[in-house]
C-alpha cells in the first residue's frame, strides 16, 4: 500500500524515464545516419520550410553530433530538474494530507509566521481547504530556504518523523544537482565536490549521463518510498488518500 501522492510521483518518474529511453533510441539512430551532401533536414526526410535551422546544416557526422548530443544533454538535464520538482511536490502534498490526518498543531506550525488574508481563507470553502492553504504556505516558506536537505529534515520535524539519514543522504547528490544545473551550468562548486566526491565529472561538469539518471531515479524514489511508509505507519495518511481506497 502507498499514498496517492507517492503513486503520482512514481508514475511521473516512469513517464520521464520512458521519454529518456525513447529519446536515446531516436538520437542513436539519428547519429548513425550516413553522411551526405544534403542538409540534415533532408537527410531525415524533414520539410525544409518547417525546419530552417536544420535545413542550413550539412549532413555530416560533426553536425549530427552537435545537434544530437545537445538535444540529449538538454533532455537529461530536464529529467533531473523535473525529478526535483516532482519530489518537492510529493513532500508538499504529503505535508498537507498529514495535517488533515491529524498531527500536533504546535509542532506542525512551529515558529512559522504566515501572511494570511480573510479573502483567501474564505475562498477555500471548507476546513480541509483552510488546512491545505496553511500547509502550502508553511511548505513554501521552508522551500524558500533553497536547501533541499534542510527542507527534508524540517518536513520530518513538522510531521514528527525521523527520516533515515543514509536513505536521505544517498538521494542528496541528485537532488542538489538541480541547483548546479540551473544556476551553474552544470559546473559544481567546491561544496558539492567536497560533499559528493563519488559523483563523476566530465570536463568540469557533472556527468549527467544514463548512469547518473538511473542512480538519481533509484535513490530519490527510494527516499520518497521511505517517507511514505513512515507516514503510513504513523497513521498520517487518511484512508481516502491511500491507493485502492474510495
């Protein structure tokens, strides 16, 4: 059994993984296209008027490498960014649903100072809606710290759970990679290199390859499953928020 929040997260990861596998197959075939004097566009039977940039590239191995490998790198980096985004969304959803399941209000709110307006409270239309509104604001306040490890630890404290450190630590290189890819063009700073010396680099950048994506998927999903199991064991997931329940 798992929560619907975890089910949605893992389904999204499977979709992204399918995208990556299909793109890898197509890009490999594209790179094996025989050289010719045609444009890249014509060589793959595209319409020249529809793809003017490819129409202006001669179909050589060098051109195909530039185009194909750039596309591959873009998609692989997008996978890491989306993995981080959807994991954060899983935490946010789980936090609000744990609040609805009934957790210690003082521990849940902590020292949070929230900016709530009467209009948005009334617009929720129900007590559940109010709880979700408060929970979302608490989560966004935690998320604004821009520290994923701290976010996970504070999530655990808010709901009264001890999150297994080895499982969390195993996922952190891949969750922290999102910041490096977005803000440093994939070039890790000294702190990242020091914290994660086992993560391979390629010409000074994180080697975001098939192995990296596979490990990222396995470690981050394992962390989400661990959190989910802990929430269920602590009775912080309502029956209606479980899979297979109506």
